């Protein structure tokens, strides 16, 4: 396949979606990597500079949890964005964002259980019993585990139609993660209600058939990728 710079091909045909791919530094995989890893780099730089708060462990727990939620919601926004912007090359970024979200969620748990509580199981269980929002967060992570394991094309082929049903659970994981985040801050007006809740509600609304009909369909190949990840 001949790659063009986005102008009309020399044989008179319109360039394909692949031909209109942006330069590497603007490609979704590169941007996703920057977005996902930049909080870790910033945290390490701040730690080396002695610029963390008086409770760096708590700060690490909060940053890892917030980053996981950000990436999870961004992953859900990829398909609507690809349809709206007519940008099928965005579709593969959904899986990358989802994997990074799981990685940050796992780091969030490990920071809480290993670094903060020293793997003291009785103390951790007591904390779960006293703070119900921890159960919501654990539930979100448990849902993400099978989604991460089965995110490859091998599992798509193996599970068939059941794969799509299984991966719709990502929306439940996002709702549980949002409840966890909201209650962990304080059950009042905070950015969980003012920002994340409207965003997640809009993404759930965009999944409704009547709303999806308002968007022009993507090219067949991109549409197939979208259907596999919906």
C-alpha cells in the first residue's frame, strides 16, 4: 500500500484511512503512552526533588487511582470520538488505554495494600469493613482482570459473541470506579460529580441505538474493529 501525505493519490483515487495516518508523534499509540506514563514520570521527578506532600504514600495512592479512572474513561470515549471525527485510526488506542488503566489500577491496589498497610491482612479486612467504597474499587479491579486477559484477538476468536458481552462489563467497572473515587474523596460535590459523572453519563448515552444512528458509519474495516471493542 502506497502511503500518501493526505492529498489525492496520483492515480485519481481518494487516499484511504491508512494513507491519512498522522506522523508518528501524533499517532494514538505514541500519545497514549505519553498520557499513561507521564503521571509516573512527574511523581518520580517530584520525589527526587523533595516536592511531595507530607504523606507521599497517600499521594501515590490518590495519583494512581485518579490516573486509572482517567484512562478508563478515555478508553470508553475512543469509539464515539472516532465516529464523530471520522478518525478510524483512533480505534486501536482503546485497547491500549484499557491496558494502561488496568496497570494503574493494579498499582493503586499494591500501593494501598503493600506499601501503606504492609500486607497486614486483618488490618486491610477491617478497612474494607469500615469503608464500603473500597469494595466498589475492588469490584472494578476484579472486572478489569478478565477484560485484560481476554483483550487479544485470540480470545476474541475463541469466545466469539460472548467476548463482546464480557467486555461490556467495562461500563460497570467504570461506574464502580467512579463510586469508589467519589466516596474516597468525600461524599459531597467534588470533581467526581462535577466532571467524571457527566462524562460517563454522556458516554453511556452515546451507546444507545438512537444516538448512535446520528453518527455516520466508519469504513468497514474500522467498523469491524469498533464492533469487536464495543
